[in-house]
């Protein structure tokens, strides 16, 4: 609840503005509110999703022209026209956004910039519809919104609703997933987050708010020409978000207000405002990448307890996993995968049984992690297949593995540093969410029950791995060994039938390795099949039911730990005498 | 008719290609794509007009001074907007820092120079009007001179080979004792000169106009996307093809349609071949 206070303060201050300011400020205030309607939506794309959409002004332009044309030429009701602008904005948002699914940051930024240029050019050239350089009048509203303050309050209402909705989305599994694809894309895929679907929904939403903002903008301007939609404006939106800080709502809100008001307080600087914004952007990136939000984040400045230890509770694993008996096994059959001339896996047969710990060991470069990547769908085998029971595991769609009950961890922990430990772990339960984006935005009951279930399950997982006391801490403040357990908690939250662990003991102390071993054993006893890629021979021989030794992509030996320990070639090639 | 389209197409294409090369030089040295590339092209024109028309310098000293100015801007880009964010390359902060710096250059020019296109001095005076006008062939000559010069630099000189070593494997190059930072600064200065040359040679065509920066940023990046990042020959082929395509569309269907067509080609190529037509596949992710 305390997190609501700043929003309430800002809203009350905005409501009180009419009491002690003149009409001029009504226009400035309305402008800030209209911009925020766009920026709030864009914030999900830029601040949460990390997609550098610098040309979002194009959607404002489209919304503006749609609303104005519908009102001026077809006499449509202004509010319906705003909605139509929103729909056009939403569709255009998907069009502008789609390249983000394939393109890297700078390329995507360029495509949005190109799109913005094109839209302005078309608005200028298509005179019969847009009025060209002369422009056309924006929608006029009837009483009570025809006065400066009436319109201001209307815009404030829109802004408040959008703030509420984006805040809801941000704290839902959609918001968490966005941050996950921003900071830990590979891990996000492994937990079943589909980047394509997620981004399309968010581009629709963000495009809609931008389109609605466009309609309001046209009314605010009362007359629109292509010049009103300069690239400088687009940059202002973008910078407001970065000044505010990524992954925050209140930060960009303050940033937006700040950037809208700045020229009013420094009239001589108006000509220089874009220069100042650009300088501000550079300064923020270089000096304070966290933005305003990082300045306001008092909670994460308290020092953490220094001698903390990870105490897992293996006896609670069974209650957490609770997935009934796992019937199928993962079977690799004659899998071959070569990178250029190197045959990383060279005809490997292997069966990972449910309820067992299967160790995979071998010297560096023997194909252990590659095998794991084939099972988890990042690589496609060139020959042979990987099966789950009798079904072939589909190639090249790692985001589909989670639904099949296959979870994994990574050699270097891939967690979202800027999110809390609890949020990181909740990512693991993403595919269990049932509420749609709209339900999440409006906090309907199904969304609330989703959240409750995910939170409970993630907290349970944190207690199982022994990190419950750190749930609220930003993940980048944790130690390396703790991050390893966070990853395991994230994987367990999805209640996997199979758990693939890529060197989970690397960097752990002897005591921690012992606890990890007990935890893994408990996971297998609860019915989950575990594939354990490791270098710590002691851990492997302690807890594995079955061990495969790889060398140069081939099976050197396979059997029980006792058999492997006695295997001559293994001892000479890998274990040493 | 055809000659006019070809002349204009190859001329603007050469300018786009040079901006593409500017992107590539910066990228090779630092793995950073910079929004200042197009601005350097704009500055080449503005500095040229400033030195020769406003300050009244003879052409050669004016040219040298303009190039020195662009080299300096390239150098400042490295120091201000690139070096501080190199540590966290994977966070892509360079997109934001170079965008910020590029906008500063652009607005500063708009305010201190002019918001209107200013005339660029006539440099030689060959081929008044017509397809053989110097404004058409100067950019082409500049483009080929640059490419030949860069090839010679990279293949024949020790410094050039050091540039290549940095581009190939930064860590290994440093382990060999190459002065990576100095080479990077030199690369950015060189990129400044190449970008500036694009604007200077194309000055009679594009004039000295602050908004050229944003235009060249985009149209200069298209050849990079077509030809593959870091591939100079790809950028030249892509740039010339783009220029001819754009001018043809421009002539046949008008400027707006040409703009849309260029954008459409850009998007389609990127979606079909994100590595560019001559580029190499991406590195492994897991």
C-alpha cells in the first residue's frame, strides 16, 4: 500500500491545480496528461520490455489524424473518434513493433525511426485527406469538456486510468515476463515465455494508448499539421522514460511531468530544449542508468546481512512439486550435432528416467552442455532425435519445453538483476497463469487468483531452496551461490517433470554442495527426473542413480556410480587415479 | 532521362555508401553502432560551407579544416558517448548515449548554423548542369577513393592490420599488446573523416542543412543492413543499389512513394536476412 502514496499525492496535486493556477496552466497540465497517456503505454515497451522504440510519435500522428479526419469529414462523435484512433494506433503499433521479434536493438530503433519519418511524409503528401501542410482541425468537445479546465480534467482522467492499467500490467506475470525478455531472454524462453506473443500484446496495448493520446492531442492543439509531430517530440517521450528509470511507473511519470514543464520554467531555453533533453539523456545513461526510480529505491539500500547461509528444506519438495507420477522418460536416440567440423555430439544414446538423478560428466568440450541444450530445445539435432516418451521433442522452440514439464538452469545463472528474488522465481510459474492481458490490466478476479497462486508457489520454492528471507531483495545484490539456488527455485516453481541442471555446484562451498546434493536427491524422490551436468565427481557419485561419461561427444561409459568409478578408461581419461 | 536518374542515383548512393562505411568503421573498432554517423555527413556539408563560403577560405584549406572538424567530432563521440558504455555492451546503452550525442550535434547545428538549407560552394566548376555535373560525380569519386584508400590502409599498412586485428578479436588483440584504446580513437577519427567526406563531396547535392543528419542516419544505415554489418564492400554495393532504386522510384512515383518503397525494402531485407545479404550468421546464444 505504501507504494500507492506517490501516485495519490501526484493525483491530488493535479486535481488541486485548477484552484490556484490560470488557464494557461490548464493547457500545460493537459499536455502533460496527454503525453503521459502515450508514455505510460510506451513505458511497457521501452522500460519493461527493453525494446528501443524511438519513433513512437508515428502512432501519435496516426491517432491524431484518424480522430480528426473522422470528426471533420464524417461528423463522428469525438469520443468514438478517439477510440478509432486508438484502434488504428494499436494496429500500427503491431506493425512498427513486429520487426523487434527478429531484429537487435539498434536495428529496431532504426526501423521505428524510419516508420516515423514515413508517416509524417505521408501526412504531408496525402493532401485530400490530411490537408497536407495546411492541416485540419482537431475534434471539438461539447460541454463540460470545451473549457480549458474541463478538458484538463478529462485528460487527467484518461491519464489516471492508463496509469492504473499499466501499473497492473507491470505487476502481473506480463510485466515480469517483459522484464525477463529484456534482461534474461534465454532464461525467459526456458520458462515458457513466448517473446512473440507477449510483445504483440504489449505493442497492441501501447499502440492503443498512443492512438488515444493522438486524438486527445489533436483536440488540445485544436488544429494539427505534420509539423506538430516532430521527431523531437518522439525523443522527448523516449527520454522521459529513461530519465524516469527502466522498470518503473512512478519514475517515468515524474520524468514526463518534468520534461513537459521544464520549458515553462526556463522560457529563454525553449529553443534549446531538445538540446537539453539530449544532454540529459546522455548524462542519465552515463551517470545514473537507473534514472529517477533508482534514486527513489530506498528499500534496496539497506545493507544485507553479511553472514547468511542457504538452508534448503528438502522435506518440503514433494509438497511443492505435487505433479503426480511422471510416466515418460526422456530418451536420446543416436543424436548427432556438429558445429562446423566439430562433432559436439556424435551419436549419443541416453535415457533420463523419471524419479532418478542422471549424472552427465566428461572433460571440457565433451558435449555435456550441448546435450542439455538439445534436450531443452536450443539446438536441433542434425541426426537422431530426442524423445519424451514416444513423442519427438520439437526442434528450435525452447519456449515450448516448459509446457512439456522440462525445466533447466544455466551454467552462469541467468537471473533478472533488477527484479526482486521473488519476482525472479515467479517467472518460473508464468505458463500456469490463466488471466488474459486485459484481465491483468483491469485486475479482474482470475488475475488476482493467478497472482496469489504464483506468489504462494514461488514463496514455497524459495523456502525449499532456503532463500525465503531474501525474497524482497533485488537479485543483483545476491551472492553467486545464492543465484544458483534462485535458478533452481525458479525451475521448481514450474513443477517440472524433468529438471536439467547445468553445473549447479560450480562456485559453491563444500557445505553448500552437500546441501545442494540433498536437495537434488529430494527432487528426484518426489518423482522428477534430474539430469545433472557436473564436474564435482564427489557430488555425482554421491547422489546419482545413473551416470553417463562423455568424451568427444560420444559415450565413454555408462552405468551406476560404482561401475563408473571402477571403469578403467574413465579413470585414466577424466577422473585421474 | 535515364542518364539523369543514374547520375542522381549513383551520386546519392555513394553518399549513403560512405555513411554506411562510417557506421562500419566505428563498429569494427568498438562493436558499437552510432547515431552520430549520419550527423558526421551533415557536418561535412555544414563545415564545408562554413569554412569556404562564410570564412572565405580557399577550397583546399577549407576542405582540410572541415575534415579536421569532423575527425574531432568523431573523436569526441568515442570519448563521450562510446568509451563509457563499452563495459556493458550487452545492455545496449550505446544506442542511447550515441542517440543523445547525435541529437546534441543536430540541435546545436540547427540553432548555431541555420534551420534552413544553406548553399554549398561550387568546388571545381566542371559540367554545368546535366548528368555530368560535378555535384553528381564528386560523391562517386569520393566513395571510390575512400574504398581504395581503406583497402590499402587495411591490407598494406601495419596500423591498418592492427585495426583489423581489433575488429576480429578485441581480447586477443589486447593480449598481443596492441594499444586498443588509441586504435579505437584513431578509428573514430577516421570514421569522422569518412562521414565528413560524404557530406562535403555531396554538399552541392544535399546542401548544408542540419536535417541531413537524421536523413543520412537512416539512409546510410540501409546499406549496412543490406550489406551486412562491418562489410565495407557490401555497404558500397548496397548504397549504390539503394541510391539508384530510390531515385528511380522518386522519378517514377514521387518522393513520398520513394520514401515508403525504401522503407519497405529495408524492412523486408532485415526480416528475411537480419544479418544482411553478405553478412555472417549470429553467434551462439546459450
